[in-house]
């Protein structure tokens, strides 16, 4: 059976960026991982970081943090290990950024909660 993901957050800007966006090698639609650290949710991505400039390897790199509104939406899903899909949906590198600075935007998708319908007991009218 195929799971149907639905958007939880269409687009949110990361805070406290921890990398140089133009030199990072990030692309639109790259997969990112969300990890809970205390009250924050850290966004991580696997980036190409060559060892000694020659040997290719991929390393898990911290991109930044989700904002407080995004944390309120995503934290309960992470706590109960719900399936999540997070992708990069917007990049503004340093040389194109204005006064706001460089930006990285992500979207978060998850499987919706099942809605369980419980009919009223036989002979009772709902709402009466």
C-alpha cells in the first residue's frame, strides 16, 4: 500500500543558518532530515565534503533551525515517529541576497492522522 503524504508546512525559512549557501552544493528538492534537539528542531542534509580535497565523501551537515511556528507543527510528529518527508524548496545564496541575507526554505510533508468515526450507540440520536 502506498502512503499519501500531505503538506504540513508548504514553505518555511530556516533560522540561524550554519553554512555558506553558495558554496554548500545544495539544490532545490534535496532531501533534508529533521532531528529534535531539546526544544529546537535541527535541519540536516547530506553534503559532498571531500576529504583533503581529493577523496569524495558525503557528510551529514547542519543547515539551521526551524522557526517557532514550524516547531509547533512538526514537533508532535517527530515525537511519535510519524513518517516525514522534508525537502529544500527555496535557496537564496549570499551573492543574490539583499539586506535579509542568505535564505534556505524547506517544506515538510507527512501522512495525515486517521479520522476514526464512532457511531452513537443504537437507539440514541447524536446531538440530543
